[in-house]
C-alpha cells in the first residue's frame, strides 16, 4: 500500500485521522496503466489516461497502489501477446484484494471474450476502436459488473477524439490522423485489431496541432498505420498538403510522421519535405522484403522496383533525407535467394536504421494457412546476418557526419555516459556534452558539433 501524505488532514487525534484516511482510501479511484506496442498505442494510452482522469481517477505508478490495473496491449508478434498474459499472471493474486483488471488494445480486440476464460479475474476487455465508449464502460465497472466488453467488428467509421489527452511524452506531441488499416498484408493482425481505415478531418488535426503548440510542444508526430493513405473526410487536404499545413503552424519546429506505406507513397510528400524546413528529413518506409516473390505472398501490393522508384525520389531530394525500414525474415517459403534479394536491397538503399523481425504466425491472418516452413534457428540466423550487414552500413553512414554541426532536440540525460541525450531532425540519437552545468530541459534545442559516431548514435559537444 502506498504511503500517503496526511499533513493536509484536519487536526485530530490519531484514531479519527485513521478513520478519515480509511474513508479517502475507500472512495478514491486509482489506476495503473502499462502500455505495450507501437506509438499508436502509446498515444491511445495518453487519451485513455485523460479520459480516466476526467472520470475522477488518479494515475499511480505501480500495480500495488492501484484499484484498477490496465494493460494496453500489442499483438503484432506472438512474443508481444505472451508478454501480456505473463503480466496478467504475475499480478493475478492482487485480484483477491479487490483490485480490478482491464485489457485494452490489440490483444483485447483479437482475443475478445476469450480473455475472460484465460484470465477470469479480468473485468474489462476493450479494443482501441471502442475507447470512445470508455466513460460508459467505467461506470458499469464501478457498479460492479465483471465482464464488460468494448469490441469493434470493423464496422465503425468513428475516430477517438477527446479533449482530455493527458500527454505523457515531455517533448513530442502525438496526433493520430488515420486509424485502422484496410491493407490486409497476409501476415499482419492490425486490420483485425484496429478496425477499418478511417481518417480524421484536416480542420480537427490542425486545431489539435495549434493546441499542442499552446501547451509548449515544438515537435509533432502524425500517426497512423498508413499515414499516407490519409483521405480527408472534409475533402480539403491530401496527406502532403496536411503535412505542409501542420509544418506551417506558428511555433512548430519539427514534424514527423509514421508509418508510410509504399503503395500510397506519392512524390508530393518528398516535395513538401524539400520545401518546408520544419518537416523532418527522415522517412520510414517499410519494405518487408526485397524479393518480388515474397512481396506477392505477403500481399504488399508493390514490387521491389516500385519501392526503389520511391526511394529514388527521396535520394533525388534537395535535402538529404534519412531512410529507415522494417523487414521480416523467414516468411513462409522465403528461399535463400529471396533472402539474398533483401540483402541486396539493403546494400542498394543504404538505410540509416532497420527494424528486423523474424516472421511470427498470427491468428486470423491468411499467412496462417501457409506452412511456416523456415525453422526458428534459420530465421534467427537470417536476422543476425541482416542486422550485422546493416550495422556495417550504419557505421559508415553515421561516421560521415563527424565534423558537422547539427541541431539536436534534447530528450533527457544519458546517465551511462553522463551526457545529454537528444535526437537530430533525421531521427538519429545524439549524445552530447555541454559546458553548461545544468542539463537543458527536454524539448529544448542545442547546436552540437559531431565528434564521434557509432553504428546507432552520434556523439558530440554543444557549441
Ligand atoms: N503499418 C506498418 C507497420 C505496422 S507493424 C506497415 O505497413 O509497414 C510494424 C512492423 O511489424 C511491420 O512493418 C512488420 O515488419 C512487423 N510485423 C508485422 N506483422 C508481423 C508478423 N506477423 N511477424 C513478424 N513481424 C511482423
Ligand atoms: Fe499491417 Fe500491412 Fe496494415 Fe501495415 S499495411 S498495418 S503491415 S496490414
Ligand atoms: Fe501492436 Fe497493435 Fe501497434 S498490434 S504494433 S499495438 S497496432
């Protein structure tokens, strides 16, 4: 139980003070929320926290202190899903002391009411497409109901907009511009866990961008499973136009966006990055595989050549745009030659960052019917070969920046190296020392001269 500060209680003898505290403990609504998964989930949690606070709940730092324990879950790979059930299992004994459990997010939507079977002490199961009904679900929870579900069946057209976002990130303001996904890549759970694709009106996005600046943020990240599939329901802006408009909001210094899909990636996105300096010179464009045969089995709806044409636009830009990607190794039927095609693509593109994953068979997905033919040891080997090769590419790429002076946004301290940790506009981590003794606040900017480079970060000195 948490130690409570009772100094604000009225003067009284110890006995009545204890009673008063007991009353407050009984009526105070507290919650603990842990988030797994992607930035969409991180931002959903900011909205969930704001909604709970609006309903009179106070956020606490541990399961032990909380009356309501919530996990906002991820189901993208089997390991992510297992983490959630392990966590529920670790804390299930708390149920006996009257604590309630809720499972939110992608595992909630995917498993639905089956969660009540696997973890009977869970009272609330809600997917992200139902969060707008959270206040109502909380009222039912407080009334003692024990099996409350908010599950979407891919029908909803609504987005979750709330004025009560409790922003947790001290230097980056997230804005969701598009929810759900209609792409149905053969390996992926997202179309089943996040509902159908639906965009938010551009006026509402711009109004939120202005509000974020008023709150003191200078960096905004636009979010969506496929941001560039954005279709303005007001019919005013294409994705590139929206990006440009957000970049020109007074007070904004950095705009990022994730994730782009190669199928819908248009040239005007590169053109606005070239034209508007606040748009960060970084594009994350997941390729998944360098082999046309595998891309077809993945149902990615583009070829290697189509992808490389778009990379060509980025490389031809006036600004030097940093590129990153996601790759899956060991997709069912991926041959040694297919894998070599992916390795060749790495050499050709020269990314600054690659997120590599071993294929993981997922519920509901079409790839589940394909034979998961590559043994885990072979997947692990391919992943290692890929990451080793990419490390060498990055070692060379990053070292080219030694001697440059770049602008870094401060994110915090790097205690291991006793340096200030930040990020360049190109999204590269930069650790730097400063002659000023007081560490600058997260979200402030410094000009840094780069003095050394590692494969995953730059090192420098503030000037
Ligand atoms: N919407 C984004 C990616 C979302 S998921 C896109 O289309 O690119 C993030 C990454 O997880 C994916 O890019 C993919 O590389 C990886 N991923 C998704 N499903 C996976 C699976 N079943 N096994 C392994 N990796 C997977
Ligand atoms: Fe998943 Fe494909 Fe949608 Fe990305 S585009 S979220 S990989 S189905
Ligand atoms: Fe995971 Fe759901 Fe995001 S599956 S990656 S939390 S969209």
